[in-house]
C-alpha cells in the first residue's frame, strides 16, 4: 500500500516540474521575440541610411536650383525697388498728412466737449446741492423722484461714514446706522419702479404727490412738503377713533368707516414702508438746510 504522504510528495514534484517547463517555454518565447525585434531594427537602420542618402542628394540638387532662382529674383527686385520706393514715399507722406489732420480734428473735438462739460452747470442751493426740479430741460417725474431721493440716501450714507469710531460704536450711532439701512431697503421698490419707468396704478397716483414733495423741499418749504406727505399717506379717508357701535341703532354712514371700506395708502404694506422712508429722508433733508427759517420746518 502507498502512503498518503508519498502521494502528496509525488503531486508536489509534478507541480514543480510543470512550473519549470512553463518558465522555460516563456523564456524561449521572449528570446525569439527579441531576436526578431533586433533583426527588424537592423533592417530599418539600413533602409533609413539609404533613404537619408537619397534625401541628401535631392536636397543638394534643390539647393543648386534655388540658388539660381534667388539670384534671378534679387535682380528683378533690385530693378523694381527703385520705382516702388518713389511711389511708397509719396503714399506714406499722404497717409501721415491725413493722420495728422485727423489727430488735430479729434483733439479739437475733445477740447470742445470738455469745455462744454465744464461750462454745463446745474442750479444748486447755497450749499452746492443740485436742484433737480429746476433743471432745464426738465426731468420726467419718475427721474426727478429717483434722482432726488437717491442723492439724499447717498449724502446720508456719507455723513454716517464720516463719523468717528467712537460715534459709530455708541448706541445712537448704531441706531442711526440701522435706521439708514432700513430706509434704504424700504425705498428700493419705489426707486426701481421710477428707474425702469414701470409704475403701478397705485404708484401713479402717489407719483404726483412725491413730485410736489421734491419741489417743495428743494425750495425750502419743508412744512408744506410735510403737509403733502400727510395728504398722500392719510388723504381724506375716514379714520375710526374709539367705539363705532354705541347703541342699538346703526349710525348713519357707518359703512364708510368700516375697516374694509377705508381706502388709504397705509393699507398697502410696501407703500407704507417706502412712504415712511420718504418721510425720514425729508426730515434728514431739512437738517441740511440751516439757511431755512424754523417757521418753514417741521
């Protein structure tokens, strides 16, 4: 009987013999591939040498031909260059003269434009601020409202930035900054509509009153501008105060003071916001006009 250990050893020997045969075959194949590759390279080098010799011969022939052609071309160019030079000189002189004339005309036009810009003056108040309502030709109502309140916002922002660090960090300084930011955010819808000339039907009714406010505030009559603001915000609508139903019988005209029938601007949230911003800007504008007497201020 054959032992199991002897069988395992015999199997291991067979596996090793098979691996050796596989490796020998692989090495022989690699040697054959290298030999074929070397032979191909030798053939290529021989072919490349022959091709190179042919190319050199062709180049030498072409160089001899090209030298003759270059001599002929140089002779023709030398004959024609004299005629061309005279024509080119005259044409260059013409181009230079036209360029100088254009340059002079452009300089004159730019000078005239700059003089026109410097001479163009706008009406201003005693403190150098532009009076948009007195510009000739007059601005449109939308542009007038946009320009006036936009410049007020910018002036207010510049005043806040010009403060010292102590004033900015104080409680009043922080409150003023928040007030300006809130005013700027709330008036944005109105300025956008005026800039794009896309006003709603409700805003068209308000635009007339805003133009009157701008004209009155630029003329210095801030009290009349405040009255115009109240007329815009409240109008002539009935504002119920106190009790609206006292007895058993209904009062005459009670339906006109019901909350659903009150028609004023403050019912609309966006209009309420930008109108309060308009009031804040008017208040700021009157603080910048110390030349106006207190009787014309609010």
